[in-house]
C-alpha cells in the first residue's frame, strides 16, 4: 500500500508541472569541408560525472584538475559513442583534439575538439550518436552540421541514434523555395503592402494633369507605366532589404512601420488630386526604400554562411515580386476595362483612395504612438 | 454558478522601455547554440560545476540501486526500484535528469512483449511529467485493459483529465476508485475535480474537513492535500489561508520545488515581491524558481532581473532546439510580465492552453489576450470558463510589487 501511495503522490503533484530543470542535452557542432569533419562536442559536466564519476574527491564540487586528470576517459567515452561515416558505409575515423570548457544556459560543459577524416568527400554523411542514452532516456544530442551549401540540423534520441544528412544541395534548393513562399506570404498577409500597391495602381489606367481624370487611350502605355512603377519599387526595396537583412543598416522597426503607413497615406491622398504632377516611378522608388526595411523583419535568421544568406535574400525577393505580380495581374485588366466609367474614377479611385488613406492614417497613429 | 474570474489590468507595465526591448532582440539575434567560446582553465583547483554530492543519502541510494540493476540486468525488480526512486527524487527537485534516469531504467522492461503493470504505470507517470498527455493516457489504457479496476491507473487518468480541463470526466474517473483506495485520496481526487466545475467553496470545505479527520495520513499524502487546498483557497481569494496551506505542505516536504513556486506565486500576487526575492536568492538552477525570482526582481526594480530573464530565455531556446516546449506557460509569463511582449506571450499562452487547461493556463491566456488586445483569444478563455464553471477570484493581472 505504501508503494501505491507514494506513486500516487508523485502522479498527482507531477500533474501540473513540467520538470523545473532543462533536461540533459549535448551539442555536436561540426563543419564539413571536403573530406574533413571538424568541430566540437559539448557535454554537460553533470552528465559526464554521472557516467565517468569525475568527482574524484567526492565533495560535490567538480574542479578543472579532476576533469583534466580524466581527459583520456572523456575522449574514449565520446569517441566510442559518436562516429561519422560516408554513404557507402566507409567510416570517417575520428580523433580528439583539445579539451576545454564552456558554459551553456544550464551549467558548465566539457568541450572536446574532434576531427574525423573521410577517405573521399562524402555525398551524404551518416552520424551515429549514443552518449548517455543508457543512463538518461530524456537525453538528446543536438547536431549542427555546417557545409559549404548550408546548415543541417538533427536531433539524436534513444530511438533515433543515427542520422543521415544529404549533402547534395537539395536541401539548399528546398530552403530557397521555402523563402520564395515566405516572400509571397509576406505580400499576401501584409495589408499595408497590398494597400500601397493598390494606391499606386489605381490611377495607372487614367491620365491626370487636368482638373479631372481622363481614361488612358491604350493598354500598352499603361502597362509600360505600371512596369516602371513596379520595377522602381522592386529595385528600391531590394536594396534596403539586403542592407537591413545583412545587418549593415539598422532602423528601429517602429519608425519604419510608421513611415510605411505614412507612405501609403501620401500615395492614396495624391490620387485625389488629378491635376497634381505624377511622380509614379520616383515616388515608388523612394517608398520602396522604406518598405524594404519593413520586409527585413521577416528575415531575422539568414544563416551564417554567405551562400545561405544570398539564397535566402534572392528567394524572399523573388517571392515578394511574384506576390506583387499576382496583385497587378488580378487588378489591372479590370481597372483598364472600367477606366472610362464614372464609377471607376469617382468610386474606385476617389472613395477607394480615401478609404486607403483613412486606414493608413489609423495605422500611422497606432504605430507612431504605440497605441 | 457563474464564472468569477475578474478581468482587471488590461495591459502589462512598460517598465523596461524600448531600450531593453531592443537589447533583448540583439541578444536573441546573437545567441547561437553554444555560448561564446570554449576556454582552457589554468588553475586545477578551479571549481567548474556543482555535481550531485556523492555523499548525500539520495545519491548513495541511487548509486546502490544503479549497481543492483547492473548486477542483475535481466531481473526487473532492481530496475523498477531504481525507476521509482529516481522518479520520486526527480519530482521533488524538479530535475529532468533524474526523470530521464527513471525512464532509462524502464526502457528495457517496456521493450518486452508484455511489460509489467508497475513498469507501465511508472512509464505513464514519466509521460505525464513530460506533458505527453495523450501518450500517457494510452499507456494507462494498456494497464486498464488487463486490470480494469487498477486504482493507480484511474487516479493518474483523473489527474490528466483535470489538467486537460475536463473536470466532469475527471470526476467520473475518481468515482472508479471507490472501495479501491484510502478515502482521503478519493476525497482529494473528487474535490479537485468539483472545485473546477462550479463547486469551489463546497469542495474546499469538504476536503479540509476530510484532512482534519485523517491525522494519521502519511506525510507525502498530507503534503499533497495541503497543496491542493492551497490552490483552492487561492482561487477563493483567501490568500492568508492559501499561504498557510502551502506553508504546511512545505513543512512536510521542504525541498518540494513545486510547492516553493506555488508559495512564490501567492506572495507575488499579494505584492510581497521582496519576500520572494529573499527566499529565492541564488536559485538559478530550477527554472520554476528562477522565473519567480526574476518576476520578483522585476517588480522591485532590481536590475538583476535582466540577466536572470536572459538566462531563462537562453534555456527556452536550447529546449526548443531539442524539440521540447514544455515550459510555454512559464515562458508566457516571462514574455508578458517582464518583457512586455504581449503578442509573443499570447502565442505561448495559446500553445500552452491547447495542451493543458489549468487555472494558471487560463489566467495567463486572459492576461495576454487583453494585453495584446485580442478579443478572440480572450473569448477562447471565457468560453472555457462558461463551459466548466471554473471559479477564480484572483485578478488576471498580478499585483504591483512594492519595494
């Protein structure tokens, strides 16, 4: 009965709380260059003490001397439970380099340098890992493999002790595609960007310069003008997006978001004055610079190597363009067909611009004053 | 009876200002998997880490059990003994490494065609601790399939159903214990369920009376009932009583990390942050306690909160790397109450609410929803309140701390 009671007490009080400590993790951070895998393995000292009983004097305080004295055992333990092999099964024998220490968020770790050498450059790398699984079923090994084409990550668990990482570049293309999608999504879900684009496009099928709008006589010049505007916007936002995403310029997001809202309002209000001079492409370029800074927030993590960064930026930009083109393609034919009607000139351009301007003013107030 | 959750305090305080917000973004951006750079000490006597003191009775006991298991690898008895003890100590200290050792001891037993009932029950408890509720219920199903009246299985099931926010189903599971278990356990099980289904006052009184009639109950049982009473009293708005219950539980089991966290929450709610800071000073190892310490420091305007908050955020990031997000509720509190990041807090609170629906989950969801000005998310919580008749007199927003 006592046993049951204890178990029950445990079950009940466990119910509402996750464990209060982070579970045990080890980190395998390696880089593959041609035939060599080099990097470091970080294992928590508490974990090493569990498997190797490092605390020689048994006082509960693990010193550098106690760790250093067991260096050979630490190396043997790690290398017997971590191995690398090429796709044909040929092993890439590993050897240990220096032993040092580092701290992670949950304590001190031993850091072992490792180097594994394959007979030839592998197309895929198989990593086998079984540190601590016999003692701690919640232990996880977290692998980060940097290759010339990108970063691969994998997690080892008691039921996932081997990971095969493809190195043929398909991962890179997949990542590129995912950023294209991200770019499309960003346009589709960002009401302010759509509003800005519409504000620019609404008068594109009309000719101003007088007190009233006149319908444009032919489609071709309209298309040319729209292409100029969209291209100017694209070039401008690509410039600032790249600068911001690569960390070369940093503008507070509150300022950027406020300016974006302001640009939408200015653009929409300009549509209400047909007589005013049009600066289509120049205006689009100027505001494109501001919008690019806004896109950058969507690209917080670009990856560490130059290739990944470039692929990410290109993919995201391409996605943004595709999203914009979709909006243009959906909007322009209808606008051109309806351009002669009073409904379009007064209703769509007039009231539409007014509505967009009103909305943009609300956004601006919210963003600028943090309401 | 209607829901009484009060909705006070719509927005989190903006104490730290934009500078700190930007600083935390920079920190987020800079943090990689590993910390700065490994280094090689030059002094052999430098202490790197406090490890389990091998002379402590608990460590000696675990070492003995581990040796017994190694000596007879095919005998399930030593493995079960090790798992049981490691789980028990892991629960008390909130140490995931010990829970992991329990599960490792169980692994070979669970791999057999027909694992023993006790192995399955311990396994279910580990899964429950990992917040793998569905998996835990499946494991319990296996036990009940062969032993339909197993009291431990029904009780654990009742607790999981309660955590998932289904007090009526939980009460039905408690009812299966009748005649199978000591009446105090059944009373506690039922009172917990009823207290979240519109009968808070009555179930509190009933359980308190029951505990008074059972002076011989074992300390572990008493401690747990006191904690349950403390939780109910807190929801009744009776802070002094709640504090007395939690302190009684702590007196019976001073090392219980969860009880210490409960006490800290009560004190923080009452604006007694300086007591929390004093009692939790130096508690950086346990995330639960470190969070309360950070909240107290933040409420007191103590700059130490910044480094502690960053440490908690770094741990959350590392936990996410391993694919675990069991701390969403705690992370949400940090995001909202310290960082003032309502959208992030709401995202976390919603994630937590999808898995577990305890009063604390509801409270942070409402708080975050109001701070983020998201009526749909708040409605999610209000609908749940209306459906279950959960009562909670505490303000949604914790009290301001006074230095």
